[in-house]
C-alpha cells in the first residue's frame, strides 16, 4: 500500500482555534500532521512539543492521490492559522477525489 505523511510544526492557531473530535477547540502553538494511505487522509493536531494527538473534525477525508493529500495538508494548515474553530476543509480541489465528487 502507498502512503505518505506531512507534519508542520509551529502553526499558531488563529482566533477561535481548530475544532477536534477528541478535545474540542485547541488554540496556541500547534503541530498539524496528515497521513495519507492510498484512499484517504487522516488529519490530527497536537500542542507543539506535546505527546497527545487529536483528530481534526472532518477527518478522515477521502483522498486518492499523494498530491491531493499534500494540498489537503496545506489547506488544513492555512485553516488552522485562520482560526474560527477550523475543521478539515471540504472545498479542496476536486482532483483530490477519484470521481471529482468531493468528500463522502
């Protein structure tokens, strides 16, 4: 199985932070991590330097290409920086999904 992962440290969450399934809204200095495994991407955040990972609301998302998962990772990083209880963006490029129909 093909897989890839990306990690961005030192992401300062904008006002309102990022919404997680596990711990509610997180804010401050965060690390964003995306793991892609063939057909979906999992996105999590942690306090930079921490040990616990929290699933970002909206993850996992269907994603069938490594390139698409990299675009998704950057979109999440940008959303976290913007704040507003950010979640995994649902308006990422259609090329991310096999049929171009978006997340299911």
